[in-house]
C-alpha cells in the first residue's frame, strides 16, 4: 500500500502524521465527510410553462430528512407528459425518507389517504429529477419532473442592521452623497436623491385628458403652500384626480404610509412598535396651509428608523373645485435628507433635497408601478416656480411643471 511504503522509505514515525495529513487533504485521497442528507435539504420546485406547480420542502436533522410536498393538480397526455399543472392549497408530510447514494426515496399521503411514492435523484447541487414509482399497473406514470432548488428566503434585517442603515442614509443626506433618482433622467427633470426607495420605471405620459377646463383650473392654483405665519414654502408640484377612497387605496398599494397626526400618540406608537419588533414609518408632519387650511392628508415612505431624518413625503389638500365631476387633490412633495437650522427660529428642522422635481416624479412612478394610474401628464402653468425657499429657509429649484395624475 502507498501509506506503508512511504512510511518504510522515510524510516521515521515522526513523519507519519505529516503523511497522513497529506493523504486526508489532498484532492486525490480526500475522505468525503459530507453528510449526504444535508445536500438534499432546502426547497425544490417543479415548473410548468414558467410557473411553479410543485414544491418539495426538505429539512435535515441528525442525518435524517423530513418535510412536505405541496398539493397539485396535473393532466397528462398518452406519453406521460404534462399538458396542464397547477399548484393547489395545502401540503402533505413526507414519510419513509431513505437515502441510497444520490437517490432519495420517500412517500406522501394526501388528504384522501392515497399514498404516492417518489424517487428524487440529484444531478447537481441545485438540480434534481423527481420520479414516480410503485404506481398501480393501470395508472399512468408521469414522466420525470425536473426540480430546481429555490433560492433561500431573504433574512429579515436585525434592529442593529436597521439602525446602521438609518445612520448611513442620514449621513448621505448630510454630506450630499445620495444617489440620484432613476426617473429624473428619463423625465427631463432634476434628479432627487433616492436612497430609501428602489429604482422606479420611467413615467408613462399622455396629455390627451388636459382639456381647457382643467388647464384653466390648474392655472389658478396657488403656486406655493405656507406655514401658520404666512411664510411661503414648498411648491405645489402635483395634482391627483380621484375619490378619497381611490386616493387612500392607491397610496396604500404604492407603499405610502399615512402620517400620524398626534405627536404624543406617535411617540408612544413608535415605542410600542419597536418593542413589538415592528417598523415605525408614520412620523407626524408639520402643518402647512393651502386654500387657507392645513393639509387633509400626509403620506411618507422611508427606511425603518431612518424616517426621523430621511423620508419621501408629501401633503394633500382637497381642491375647492372638481373636474368632470371628480374630486381633485393638490399636493406638495419633498424629500427629507437630513437636518439643518430653521432660519425662522434657529431650531433644528428637516433639510430637503433641493431638486424637488425628483420627488414629484417619484410619487407618480410609485402609483404607476402599483398599476393605479389611468392617465398622467405634465402641465406647465404660468408664473411657474423655478427657484425658491421653503418656510424654514431651505432652498430648492424646479422646472416648474405640475404632474397631473388621474387614478383608475
């Protein structure tokens, strides 16, 4: 044998551990210590016409496999090939799981008490073949199904990771290093930092619905909102047409969160939701005025915990007029990216991204992505706002256009 010949030629027992180590780690002689059952653990799927219709979930413990198979409904042709296949509700536990090399034998009993026997053979780490065995002679046997290992579900971030992400978002806003929004380049507007929402598709625009009555009403809109001291602030930069229910349902579908209106209650809610390991995303907004009254609604999007410093948000006011019998909502949206000094009183306040057109487009794109938009178009009113300051003294700039959104 190789081992004995090497030891005899070397003539030293002290070298034996070195030789043995070489034999154990060298690819040509390495011992396979991997538990074969672990290779099967995971979720496996079979697909028909690009859609999963069968799930096999396997778990390993102490070298033994257990799990479930999903319920399914299939139809076969005379050759045993699938002609239709659909995933059904419910799962059945597997039994009698036994490994024989690269083949796993198991069975599953459905709700009617009928038992089906399977063989699963792995061809690679993420691919396998599923075969039906032991079927009665009169039963039609399906051809083997190709199985693909499903990617593991993403792990939910820990509180520490959420706090770290919030700190990075806040620092990016303070240092002016936020990434530009993907919408701005395609819509022709200035880019807004967009660190807290995923990339959104370009706006699909149409101007066919902007009739003379609507244009006249838009021309008469106030260009800016104001605070309680009549200081002019954020610009009016979008309009939504739809009922209250349409607006609320559409914004919820687009992952916008209604802002809390009571500061004291919101503090308690934040503590309770943190204790319950939930994310508090409904931080209150300051009260601003349009049509001589405060906003009807405030909505926001933000990363968990970063909502204090960085959030996409807007306010909505119900217009004192309707268009074609429909309710009209007038909005002002900005993107908070950090903190700065309030020039009215020297206190700390939110700092907005000066390129406010990016937030206007972000609002429209989020509703469009949620498939809640019937029509959408830009409108350039007279005396458009190009450059101004908000009520706290922060500067911003715009192309001056309104985004007019009609909901489905």
